[in-house]
C-alpha cells in the first residue's frame, strides 16, 4: 500500500509532458515575434540597395507591413481564438506563417516580398493571441505573470540572437537569410503541435458567431489608422492623403464602436475595459510600444549615423537590451505573481526612463560607451518589468473564453504604439545633415525617453494589492 501511495504521489508531482510540450510550442511564438521584430531593421539597408533599387520609401513597406497587417487582423483573430479554441487557431497561424517565410525567402521582386510578408504577418497575427491563450489556459491562475515572463524570455532571447546572426549573415549572404532561418523554426513548432497537441474539443465560446460587417470594419478601420502612421515620413503628417486616411479611420472605428454591443460576437469586446487592470494595460501597451520600437530604430540610426558604427558593431551592442531582459523577465513575472504588477513595472520603467533621459542629455558626437551601456541595460530592465507583464495584467480576472480577445486587444495597441514610435523617430530624424543631423538623431533618442515616461505615469495608477495568489502547482506546468 505504501509503495502504491508513493507511486501515486510521484505520478501526481511528475511534470505533465504533454502540457509542457504544448506550452513550449506556444512560447516559441514569442521567439518568432521577437526574432522578426528586432532583426527586420537590420535587413532594411540591404533590401533598399538590392531589390528596391535604392528607393527607401518602397523598401519601407517591408518594415511597415507587419504593423499594418498585425493591427488590422489581431482583434478578429482574438475572437476567432475564443470561438474555435486557441490550439486550433495556433496551428492555423503556424501554417500561414511558415508558408509566408518560405515565399519571402524566394521572392524575386520587392512587391512579391511585400505580398509574402502579408501572408507571414497574417499568420503571426493569428498565432499571437492563440499562443498566449494556450499558455494562460494551461497555467494556474496564480502563476500567469511568471508564465508570460517566460514568453518575454523567449522574445528577449530572439531579440539578442537575431541582430548578431542577421548582421553577420547579411554580409555573407543577403537579407534572405532572415526568412530562411525562420523556415525550420516554423516546421519545428508544427511538429511540436502535432506531437503534444490535444485531440480533444477545447473549451470554446459557442455564443460567438462571425459578423462579416464588423470584421470588415475592424480590418479597414485599423488599416486606415496604421497605414498613414507608418507612411507619415514620406506622405507628410498634414498631407491630404494622410488626413483622408485618418478621417476615414475615425469614421470606420466609430461605426465599429457603435455596433460593438454586449454580444459575444463583437470583435471589440468593450466590457473588457471595465476592468481597471485591462484598461491600464491597454493604455500602457501604446506608450510602451512607442518606447520599445523607437528604441530599436532610434538607437540603430544614432549609432550608425552619428557615432559611425558599422551595422555589426551596432547590432552586437544593442543585444544588451534583450540579453538583460532575458535574464530578468521570468524573475520579474514571479515577483508580479507574489506581490503585484506595480512592484516590477514601476521600478523597471523608472530605471528605463532615467537612463535614456541621461543618454539624451549627455550624449555627444563622439562615442561614450559607459553612457550607452547604462542606457541599454536600463532598457533591458524596463522591458523585462513591463513588456511581458502587460499581457498578464490585461488577462487578470478575465474569463477563460475571453482571453483570446483580451490579449488580441493588448497586442493591437502595442502594434499601434510601435507604428507611431517608428513614424515619430523617422519624422524627427528626417533628412537632416551636418550639425542638424546630430540634433535630429538626439531628438530621436528623446522619443524613447518620452515613451518610457508616459508608461511610468500610467503605472503609478496600478493597484497596490495583488489579486491573485501564488500557486505551488505551477511547477507541473512550467517545469
């Protein structure tokens, strides 16, 4: 009898291999997103000089497509995740992502590359909410910040590795290396889903029905919002085309909001915003998105244009941020689970803002490695405390069959913030040269600090108590 009890106890405490394999497959979506987001900036010069024939405006479509497509499709994919189940939608997204990167690798012209980016970005837009829903549904409530911290860990590892790998491979091969390396990754995720995926019917929201008009309003409204933001540098913020797109977006989104009733089928679930945590998470997703995306573009431009660094050297130094984030994100999630999100978000983003503010104040035309390394370390600390925590904060207290929609809304706001951050940096830097070039690139760094400051101000309003207790059963799911 004693042996039987011992075996039973051992079986109960032994990690569930299937769940761990499934969660690992879902966490790799974070790696994929981090790889693509951080490395895309490094292929831009090569694309511009090769298949774009030196046309920077046309080449920029390769960078802007993921933000446009992602923001346009995320909300709809969130409701589809709730309707059909996250695992099923994740498999669907992985298929289109893998197909897209294969087509990107062999694209013969710029516009076929942009079209292939639409396919791969559509796959990623479906993968994101579905993958996070898989992670959260298979994690005890009291350990969800830690679980999302692991998502941040994989994202940060990709962000640290991709600049090193891509900057080296571009010199040896070409921009195609970025997409070619993602093909085996997509196939590996598909293998994990086939091996560890459940064959059972998932807990889905059967009340959700597809509403074609709302879907069209969502895609068209967000596309007309994001497109003029990402093209503002070439179109101009006050041009007739830009203003027309913004007005059209305002009208379409207003109609969508009017139609977004309490029905479970609405792609934009307004009742989620009645949660203080979700509301703050949504706002901070915009401000942190500005800071995060402005960081990559602003610092690459400053280091290469002002300090004269080569792309490889700049890439190596910029990996300090994701490297630091990878070391701290899981620990930050554990602290958030035990003591509340404000205990990691406030100090993290405060360090981020102060150190980038100091870099902006004291940077000069000649390099200052100490100042740079401090700023990059601060950005890693800030992003570890904020970026993954935004998702767990937004999902706190949300019904299981609404997690897909909640994470989709948060990620949509992150895309909007990211597009705005990139557009502002490009607008500030512009075509300045000589003395004006230094001042313009320095102001590009200021955009990063302002995004951090706005996020810090929002974080002050976070609840002082933690609503979710820590669960010792997390080891079974998280390993």
